[in-house]
């Protein structure tokens, strides 16, 4: 299959197995389903058909280009789901029991799919792992596309860009990524976090943000399993070279740029926190934790919520429950692919047991709509995924209160002059 791979424990039209369709992440800019961490063999062993997909990324997939449909990467995902609907019986799957699951930009894609009329009816259940909050207005996306096209000496139109070598499109996007600070006054916080691509709330392919759409009833007939890891940003701090050495100035910049109401709110909510903790908290909350929580709260259908709190033992053991840790645990690939570095070599019995529990929960949800813990209700019950699984109220209460009135609107173009 051109867009990915299929793993099935039982081939044949009559098997009628539940289907899990993986949408990989990578900031809407990089990634492929062929990576070893996305091998679906072990997950499929739990009695499900696993499908992985690819979709257009970067300029080709998400830039706002005159004369071309918006959100082409999302439309690719719809096309893949239509293929599953039409063909999965031959692989032992039941097209009426399709669950989409994805992490990071894959989770953000699923959030968008829940809000898209074109995707309605293509999946019955959804697993959203660490959904990002960045969705763009057409004006912001168009300005970013113009900057990318300018690197090639053309305008952001289908007529002019169709004559450009696709490799040069990618290079132009990389060039803009490298100097996003130049547009800080126009593009706002995405220059701080370096996010040049995201789904565009264009009014057609994506009529509204996922938070607005779900609150108005979109996706109410889709069962939702959703959550995030506790320490979403710590891996990024390691990659950016600031882990363990965040300065007061760096913390203040992060708070001023990302926090609702400015940095004072975090300092008041976490009076004992030093620069490093404040920096990690506000980045984690803005990027993934609060968008994910708000999506769970907006969904009017059946919703199960989790938080992964098990600390990653790999790479020195200082990353906590960091972004991406859930990927090897969900797939059971604890020794292959880059995310396996978070698990440690060799994987511990504790890691194997936790992965087995998570795989059982994900496949039970895909099969029956119940991962094994209560739905999210007025008590905001959450399953903590750790060596000793616990159901409790949402543990990040201070952050929840800080963000309770934030609406995650489509990010605007700040200065149009």
C-alpha cells in the first residue's frame, strides 16, 4: 500500500477484527510511517488490524497556497481512511470498527479530523496522544507560505509553485524555520516555539478549531481516549541544550510569551518553583497539556482521559514522563527506533509490564470502547499510567485553573502592516 503498511493477525473477509489506524507525528513537517518504532506487529498481536499512513508534510501538506486546497495533509488522511473503509475487509478488518490513533501532530491531526465534515463516519473511535494547540488562521498561514515562496523567488500560488522542484520546497521551508525570529512581531509565539506548519482553520476543509467544533457537538458519536504525558517539554529542553540550566531570563521569556495573562499567574500558582520548573510547566502546558485537556472537556461524546506519569529511565533517567515516551509503550517496540532510547537498554520488566497494560487498554478501547477505567465526568477522572495505575482527579489542577478560560483560537497574523 502506497501510504503505509497493514498488520493483521487473521487475514480474510470474515474475520471482522477491530482496526487501528496510526497517524504519525512530527510537527506537520517531518516523519514517516516506515520508522521502526511504528512497526505494528506486536500491537496487532492483541487481536486488531493495525494500519499506518503517510501524508503530505511541510509546504506541500500545510502551506496556504492560492489555487490549491487548504490542509492537503489532512485531506490525504481522509483519503487513507476512505481506503481503509473500502479495502480493510480483505485484511480481516471491520470497516465499521475503525479507531484512529496518533501522537503529537498525529494527535492534532485527529483533533482536526473530528472537526472535519469530510471525515465524518470514517472512524468510530479516536485515541489522541498529546495534541498540540497550534492551529493557524488563513492570514497567518498565508504569510508563512509567502515567506517560504519568497525563498524561491516566487509567489505562494499553485501556478508558480507547481513548477518548483519539491526538494526545493522543503529546503525553502527549512530556511524559513531557521530564521523564524525575523517574523516575531507578525507571527507571535510560533516563532518562539518554531512551528511553521499546522492545520489551517480555512472555513471549508476545517470549518472551526477542534475545541470550538467539539463543543458544538462535532464528533459526539466518536468515542474518545485522550491524554498527555506529565513532562511534555523535558525532551525538548534536552534537545535544545537547556535541560538543567534554564536561566531566570529564559523562564521569564517563556512565561511572557506563552502564559495566559503573562508570567505573574504562573509565579503565583507555583510560588516555590524555580526558573527550570516554571519554564518546563509553561512550555508543557502551552504546547500539549492544556490543548489536550481542553479537547477532552470540549468533547460531548464518551471520553476517557489518561496521563502518563511513568518516568523514562533511558538517556540518563532525567527526562521524566517526556514527550514521545508513549510511542514505544503503545506499540510495544521497546528496543527499536529512536523513541526506544527513552526506555533504556535492555528494557526493564517494569517497562514491559507497563507497555503490556497500555497495549491492552488501547486495543480494548478499539474493540469495545472501554480502556478499563471510568469516563471523564464532573469529577474529571483520569487514569494515571505508571507502575501502579491509579484513577484520580486530574492531577495538574494548578495549570488547569490558569488555563480554564483560554479558548485556543486559531492563531492570528499579528501585524498586517
